[in-house]
C-alpha cells in the first residue's frame, strides 16, 4: 500500500534533513539517498520525499496493510507537526483519509479469562476481533483504558491528515504497552505484572470474563532468530523474553538474565537447552548484562527494563559498541 501527499513551497531540503535526523536517531536504514529523493525503512514500512522543484515536494509512505500504514503515517504527521506545523497543515493524502473513522489498528477484544498466574502476575486471555496483523513480527500492543470514573468513554478517531485524534482531559485514555505472551489464532495471552498504583495492573486483577477491552496495535519489535543471544530484563520483560525463548531454534546458545525486584521468582520462564538463566537483583543487573554482552560478540543483545537500568546499560561500553542492528535495548517503564 502506498500513499502520498504533495506539499507546495520550497521546503524539500528542510524536510529531507528532518527525515535524515529521524533515521539517525532511531537507527533506521536509508534505502535511497539522492539529491532529489530520500527513502527510509522503518519497522512498519518505508517513508520518504521526492523533490518536485517549482511544484514543491511529495511525501510518500509505503507499508504492508492498513494497520502498518496508519502507524507510520500517524508518527510521521506528529513529527512533522512538531517541527514544521505549516507543512503538517497542508497534508492531504492521496487516499483521502476519512475524518472521524476509527484508526485501522484500533479494536475491541473480549476478556475470555483472567487468572492469577503467580504471586505477581495476572494472565489475561483475550479474544481479538481483528487478529490478522498479530504475529511473531510485532508482539506488542497498547491497552486503551478509560479512567475508572468515566462511564461513557470516547474512543480515538482519525483526523483528515491521517493522524490519530485522542480524547483529552477527563476523557483521556490510558495506553500502556503490553506483550502478547502467546497467540492461538484470535486468542492471545497477556501477562500483567502487578505493581502498586498501576491502572492497568489494578484493572487486570478486577476484570471479569466477558468484558470488552479496547486496544491498539500490534507494533514494536518481534521475536529473534539468532545463533547467540543475551536476553535480559525485569518483570515487565519476562513475557517478551519467554516468547522469544520459545521461538529460538534449538541450536541457539546464550544467557538469560532476569532482574527480579521480588523475593519470589515464580514467573514460568520456558526452558531452552542452549540458554542459561540467571536471576539477579537490581544492583547486579547492569554488570551481569554488560559482561554477558562482551561474551556475545556477533550475537544479539536484547534488554528491557525500567529507564534507570536501561540508561545505565546504554552508557556501558559493551552495549554502546555492540552493533546497532544486533541489539534492542528498550525502556519498558519509568519510575514516576
Ligand atoms: C514494549 C513494551 C512491552 C511491555 N510488556 C509488558 C508486559 O507484557 N507485561 C507487563 O506487566 N508490563 C509490560 N510493559 C510495561 C508496562 O507498559 C508498564 O509497566 C506500564 O506502566 C504499566 O501500566 P499501569 O497502568 O499498570 O501503570 P501506570 O499507570 O502506567 O503507572 C503507575 C505507577 O506505577 C509505576 N510503575 C509502572 N510500571 C511499574 C513496574 N513494572 N514496577 C513498579 N512500578 C511500576 C509508574 O512509575 C507509576 O508511578 C511493557 C512495556 C513496553 C514498552
């Protein structure tokens, strides 16, 4: 699927610079770079611009499926609106987005079961109404939760420029990211870590089967296929690590480092013949991961935890020097 928007004016080189900065900042590969055109790859597809000289320039987006196209368009428009609001105001896509429709990656799911998996995890089994785009390549999504005191929620709609219009103020929707721990066609398992003061975590404990829940996705990273790996993370990353472990070939070798804030280590992390698991506390996480990464040259380093641990990891030479294409080092939550 390909869409474009023609923009009047002489903004080609400014927009080219903006897109190149975006590519550098997020480590996105540049597919094509000439004086008159630029094309960049992202997890969701490709985007770029073409110089039309006196006629201005053209912004192009290409993606597999309406969901990916929407995510790419939504983030590109938001980025342009931040840096060049005059250009954002001119955007009119070739496929004429229908103002007011729901975003294509938005759906309602039914809670089939909510069960206590362990002392600190609640497992939700959901039945998706639109399961097709869910799979191994994109294993995360966002719950879309109204405030508990809002009995008449408003849901997001598309704006004419293709971005998502989210309700604000009292109607604002909480959108925490979660991982699809397992998928069986339209049915998914989601393991929610229970922590104090969490809206999603409290909702997950109290939700009854049969309840409808809104979500948006999928997105984010997928599973891995690597001969050597380091998989590391805290409780919020256990579901993703577990799903990745199950998808790795039998000959993969490496380490799994599980940061545990609690005394009990009772999350069922699957066994893999080539992976050695180690449970560590918060004070030992960064040292353990950086040391494992230095033994994993040529392999893939995957790490996710809270912002403090992740910032410290990113500052370690062993992580900073590991090739960008061979690492995923992500903040999964932050202390507020
Ligand atoms: C790609 C990705 C995948 C994720 N997958 C999962 C998953 O599968 N399972 C899962 O449980 N989480 C997962 N998370 C983390 C989850 O999105 C956050 O923990 C989120 O803040 C939980 O939302 P909440 O509504 O419960 O808490 P919020 O309402 O967002 O936060 C309320 C308070 O809780 C604190 N808080 C948030 N998370 C934690 C925590 N883990 N421990 C202690 N305090 C916390 C916040 O600092 C804040 O003060 C994932 C995050 C990302 C980015």
